C-alpha cells in the first residue's frame, strides 16, 4: 500500500471532529511544505508490537548519533491521540523554545519540547501553529 493511501485511510478511521481537523491539518501541511517527503508510521516496532500512536510525517532530516550512526526521520509529525491531536516538531535542539515562543500565543494547547497537543483546531490559533511548524522545518533543513 502506498503512503498517500495509508495516510488517507488513517485519517478516515478517526472519529469526528478529529477526522475533519486532521484533514485540515494535513492539507495545510502540504501547502506549507509542498514537496516534502511523506511518511506513515503505524506505531509498531520491528516485532509488530504497538509502541506509539500512528504518525503521519512530513519532510526528512538526518539524526546523527554519538556512536557515529545516522538515521533519517521526519521533521514534522501529525498524530491522533486519545484526547485530540498532536503535532510533533522534531530535531529542535533547545527543548524550551516551543513553549517559550509559542506556548502563550497558540491558545488552549499543551506545548512541550517537541510536541503541541490540543483537542480541536477551534482551541488553537492556526497561524501560530503554522509559525511553529515553519520554524521546525527551517531548524532541521539540511
């Protein structure tokens, strides 16, 4: 199955209003980042055990580990969670930046070192979310 189809099916399985909100976010991501590499991670490890929620990924960057190995991963992630939606902004070195810069402006959301979690799009300022996403893309573009 191709990635676009997996993403479409994943979004379609979500209950409303999460489904509509994820469709809006997915479309917006493709407008912000039109030529990005798409990812779909089903949340399972190599043994098939569920270890996380499924994730839609956008873009890619290289994670460089201290042992000299490298791994490609997405720059921005989108995932449904039990209470709403999570947007992951990967690869930011300063784990206080998102909360300090966008936390008070974004609306009713939980902002951590790399994750912005909210219940519905109505709870947040989409323009501020987009600024955070754009920052994450710029910070991890090689």
